[in-house]
C-alpha cells in the first residue's frame, strides 16, 4: 500500500512549520511541538519572562531572554537533565522551532551548551529569579484557571489520608 495523501499539518505559533510524517527525517523531540502550542495559547513563557530579571549585560547577546527560557524549560520537558545535550539539541529541527527567536531562522541554531549553562547559572540562579521560579508554576496554574475556570474539585478518600496512615495501610 502506498502512503496516503494528506495535507500538511501546521502549528499556530509558527505558520512556516509544516508537520509531515517522513520516516527518513525524524526528530525524537517532536512531542515538544504540542507543549509549544500550549505555551503560545496561554502565554506561559511570557509570564516567566515578566517575572524573571535578565541580568545579562552588553549588546552582544546571541539569543533573547524568552527563547533561552524556552530552551531551558523544553529541554527538561523532553527529559534532558542538564545542559550537556544542548550541543546536539541546538541543531535539532524540533528544538529550534519550539525555542523560536533566531533559532527558528534558516541556517541558525538554538543556544549552545555554554550559552544555556551561563543563562542557567548566572541568570536563573540569582536569588530574585530563584524566588520567581518557585512561584512560576502557581502563576501558570492561575493563567490556566483564568482561561478555563475550575468548576469542581474532587478528592479521593485515599488522597485525604495522612502520609503515615497511607504507609500503614
């Protein structure tokens, strides 16, 4: 049987991006496109950028704050625990598109291991930014609730037990 003819799929955050199913050109991180689409719809990384302070000085910044923040977040979502994988990921087509900014331009790439490492250790690890990062998940939950208010909240009897009674039972 031959391949079925289907129209290309597109994502809302970057209309230049076409999703095709070709066995010879594969990225293991295409699932990040769904996260990026949700991020775009809810403005989650922009909330992070509003709460965090960009402490980088000078005008010779290769990557803007929001794309660096996205790269840091999406690498963790994809299961990469540290910046060592950024060297390979900076040229990965899915990562380049979800990061956005200059990384999504032809012949460009996302931030390298050293760039992401400096961003995380020199910018995100500052006291003010660490506090903002601790509050960020709550801000994101609030944003989701503003878009779709919570109608009810259910608890199971098991979730209401204390940790001690759960361990004993």
